[in-house]
């Protein structure tokens, strides 16, 4: 599925407008790595963020204000700091050193997960707490369990939650610092991207003076973001 999205995105842009190094494979592999890493990180982040948002939003416990403050602080985490922490964790001296994740897509997913989770959690938290209490009371009065009430709340707050997921995806797919640190911006001898994403490739091409290619990669990145937003708007009935 990711490969087909990458192919469709490239077809939307005229490949004749520039002579790509290593031919088309170079750009296609970069788009694939970007989508694979970002979508995987956001999917995992969403599965973690929604339960946290529901718990913090409706449960009363000591330190709730601190938890909310922690989520809000996490929304502004410096990406390079996250990259350094993840790099230490996966290095030979780190707790995950035995997994040999240095300069891999998995390490990049970890860093984007850390960056996207507070964003999705924070926006989702605002969405679920904005649901009127009458909706939850009605579900409870009809004999609903906690799970039923949670599902009703998520249904009512779904547009805000989707907005949070989009914000998390935007944070992930546009990331440069952390993925550069943990991924290394690596491409094979044949030009196939291994840990090179659209953002790190744009930085590299611009630094080497290949501005036309950098602009094309930037156009592809914008097209991907617009495509994702268009799909969400279509399935959301234009209410986001």
C-alpha cells in the first residue's frame, strides 16, 4: 500500500522536469522510507495516545494536573534532544544496544513515535474533554459499561481526534533533526534509500547545490501532506 501511494504521488509530478540521480529508484525509495517510518510511528502513537487521553480526561487521580502539564510540555520537545536520547538508547552502551537498531528505520520510528505521541495525546485530550457530560450520562443511564462510555466519547470526539492524528503525522513526516541523528541519512550505492527520508534528502540536496532536485522533493512532500488531508476530509465529511 505504501509503495502504491509513493508511485501515485510521483505520477502526479512530471518526472521529466528534472533528471533524477540514480533515475527514478532514488526518489521512489526516499518516498517509501518517509511513508513507512512516519505512518508506522503515527499508527503506534495513536494506539498509545487514545487510552492515555481517555484516562487523563475522565479519571481523577493524584498528579492529574502534572500529567496534563507533562503532555503539554511534550508537544514542544526539541527534536534533536529526542534524537540524542533515542540514539543513546539503541547504541551499544544503551539498554537496547543488543537489538542493533543504530541507523535503522526502527530507530527512526522510535524517535518519531516519541515526537508524535504528545501531540496526538494533547489534541485528543482536548477533544474528549470537550464532549458534553450529558452524552456520557445518557450512555451510563442506558446501562453502558465503561468501555461503552469510552466508545461513545470517542465517536463524539472523532473529528478532534483525527485532527490530532493529522497533527502528529505532520510533526513526524516533517521531522529532520531526530531522524538525521538516529537514521544517518543513508542510501545504498545504487541510490536506494535505506534511512533517507524526504526531509533529510532535501537538506542534503540543497547543501550540495542541487536545488532543482531539492525543490522537487519538497513538492512531493507537500503533495503527500495534501493527499493525506484530502483523504481524511473526504472520509470525515468535510467537518475537520
